């Protein structure tokens, strides 16, 4: 099975947390993430 990429909203739904809480987990390093694209893309 290949890698699976999820949006922040999808991750928040899977973890049963808000999008803001998921963002905090990413910024703290507890949840590994990458950014695909940039602003306005």
C-alpha cells in the first residue's frame, strides 16, 4: 500500500478533534506533516 495524504480537515475528522487542534499538533511536531503547494494554489 502506498502513502496516503490527507488534508488537515480529514486528519481532524479522523482524530475527532477540531482543525485548530490538528494544526497545533502539526506545529508542535507531534503530528508529522508536509505542505503541498503554497498560497493561492
